[in-house]
């Protein structure tokens, strides 16, 4: 993997990677972090890939311009909690306090304090949802881990460990519950076969609206910088 720059205003960082399975040069822009990746077949020179990127410069910058700007979480800003927008205000005490439309945070290191609180709330909601769906399925999980993943909202290991992005606590509750049901379903079906989706449907119900929401809005959850 090599790093290059597409010249212009502004310059754009490019990541070049080779793949023995690639048959042509391909270009991908991550919806999560805006990374621009060029994949090269074996034997194709880097200069050819850079020329390809230059020919797509307007398209690349157009897509990058549409990405939401990052936002620093601080007093006076706002962010969604369980899908409801909350304004961040100074706390009157030493604890994070949630009330209708507002979240009170101590003024020293508000981002760090709020992130810790959100992770605790995310664990509470995800454990409750995972317990519910695992009971329905009749298969226990072994552990739940929270991470700040950028490539997936959850995963399930072969030994029954569930992993979730803690940023799911920013989404409406039905989105979090769908992701929990999706990963619990993998305890029975470690694939995305028709049998897997039938299991998701049995546990959660129809989920196309939730999947569309994540495709449409998921990238915005990573704009909040704590």
C-alpha cells in the first residue's frame, strides 16, 4: 500500500493498493472517513493509476464536498442521543445529566466525559437488546465488546462474541435494536444466506427501512469528534 496526493485545490490524499484479483484500476471513496483508495491489478504501473485518478478529479472532489464536516463535541454544540437532538449545556454538578432536549456536561473535558457516558448508555441498551434476541433465538452469546469501528456497526465471532459500535447510541432505538438482532442472528447463521435473513426477520421483523437508514445516515455518526 502506498500514499500519494492528487494535486489541485485542495490536494487529495490517495491510497494505492495492489490486488491479485483486480482486473482493472478501480476507485473507491469511503463513506465513513472520505479515504480515496485506488486498487491496481498486478503489473499495472502506479503512474497509470495516478493518471486515472487525475481524470476523475472533479468526480472525486464533488463526492468529498458532499461529506458532512466534522463537529467537535463541546458546550453549545448539539448531537443526537437515541435519535433525539440534544443541546450540550454546562452541568450544575459533576455528573452528566440528561433532560428533555439537553444534556448537561461538566465544563472540564466535556467531550471525554460525554463520550464515557454515551458508551455506558450504549452498553446498557445493547446488552438489553442482545439478551432479548438471544433468548428468542435460544442461543447465548459469550461477551459484548464496544468499539469505535468505522467499517461495520457490529460483528459476531465464531465463539459467540458480539461486537458493536458504541455510536449506535446516537441512532433511533429501532436502528440499535436491528443491529443487535442482526448480530445475534449470526449465532445461528454465520453467513448472509436466506436462512440468516429469515432468522433476522423472525427475531426483529422487516428491517429494510433500518438498513436504508444506516446506508443513508450512518456516515454522519462519525462526524462527531469527542
